[in-house]
C-alpha cells in the first residue's frame, strides 16, 4: 500500500526499536523529502493544561500530552478532527478528510467549536527521503488506512490490536503473531 498522509503505520512484532515497539503512527506528511507522523498510543502523564493552558478546554480526553515520537521533543503538534469539513478554522492544515493539524499559535477562540476532537503531541516521528519506504520493505511496519477516530480514542491501550483486527484477510491474523514466529 502506498504511503500517504492520513495512513497509519502499525509496528510489526519484528520492530524492536523502543521508540516504536507496539505503536500506531498517523502519517501527517509524506513527500519526496521524507515523512512525518505522530505516535497515537503513547500518552504521557503531563496535562495539556500544565504546558499549553489555553488549549485545555479544546483537547479530547485524556487531556494529556502524547509522546508523538523521538524527534523535536521540545515542540508540540496538534491533530484535530473538524466538526464540519466546510468550517476549517484559521491555522488549519488538512491531512486527510476531516483530520488535520492545528497551528498552536492560533488563538483558541478561533479554533474551539470548529473541531470535534483535538490531541496535542510532544515530538514527532520523522524519516528522511526513502527511509520509511525501506523500513516498510524490511517488514517493520504494516501500512493501513486510518479511521477518523483512531487519533482521538480516550483509551489508546487497545489501539494496535483494534487497528489490526479490522484489517482484511490474513493481515488481521497478525494480531496474534509472536515476536519470533519460529518460537511458535
């Protein structure tokens, strides 16, 4: 499946990098220079209200920062879902369908009400030109379609399994795959 914005990368059991083991990554941007995404299932204990107070009433539960990836940990990205696709707020950058990014420098009053859910990520996952293609070819990632609610689940602990279960055909079987199939 071709890599594009809005797709999910689901870590295969073979991917042992501690930054990405058991993760689901939403791709936010894919182009000739590389790819950028955020890990959806790594909530932190840090409340958004403690670091970005104006956004505390806009973010979806749990109202914590998520660890978006190992790059740029001193910065934050916001991913949101529009209530109405025709009402994109100032500072909106579409990713796929109703899901997009919100510029956190935008005044909250210009955004609140136009999004049905929002999540803030500290850091991101980034790949240089051709790097992610190589990881996919090596078998580190399953590339699958996202659903608009994937990025905004209140409880992300079962996200990896749920995404895999809904896949067609034999891909869903990988839910129960051991890390080392030879040990089965």
